């Protein structure tokens, strides 16, 4: 393995070790209880949110990407999962506030535990993945550009949530594969 890959894995390990043990169960519980799940995020955080949406569809859940033109209205029995590394993405906040107005549940996943938007969320899930060159752990700081470390950790946390949901909902991988698109 090359030295850059080793460094990235060390950074990811440091972030994921700092994530509370119950984070995956809490997120999976909210997803499992929702009538429909809406995901929101801009830029690369949005890409991770879209990957999560795809996996949830494969699980057989009703999922919508909030930025798509085919996205329906959110309602009080629904869940909004908003992803924002900075915790300050205005478009994501507006979507969270719209969800709150109709009494939908809101989860915000961010690297910024002090985000001013935290009050708009039922659950604020903090991934301690700072933008470079800030320190992750006592002896480690990120060398990756911008919020890359957050996006990597976000994808792992969301994929871990999918694995937990597979257990919780008793869905096998083969069943998920049958729901994969046949239009690619």
C-alpha cells in the first residue's frame, strides 16, 4: 500500500474511533421508523447523500433526493437526512427548515458540532473530521484537501447504517441486488 493510502486510512480510523457507538443505531432507527426518507446535501456531501439514497432504495425503502425535480412534498411521518461538512450550507438549511415546518424528523450529519443550524435537527450527528490542516487527534492532522476526510467518514458511516438496516429489516444482499437499476 502506498504512503498516501496509509495516511488516509490512519486519518479515517482516528475520525471513526471518535464517533459515538450509538450513532449508527440511532440513525438506523430513525430511517426504519420513517414513512419516506429524504436526503439533502450539496457538493461532495450531496454525492455521499445520494449514494446513501441509492442503497436505501435497494433496501426497499421509499427514498427521495431533495434536489431532484421528481421529489415530492415531505410530510410529518417522513425523515430528512441532511449532510453538510461545514454545517453552514444555506440550501441544506432551507431544506431542513422546510422539513421542520411540516413536522418531519430531521437528522443533520456534520463535522461542525457548533453549527448554528443544529437546533433545526432532531438529532445532530457530529463526525469529528476537520477540514485540513486542522488536528484530528493529538498526534494527527489531516493532509487531505478541504472536507475530503468528512466525506470519506460520512460515506463509511452511511454505509455502516445500511448494514445495520439490513440486519434490522432482515434484508439480504441478494434481495437488494434485485432492486438495483436495470437502466445502466
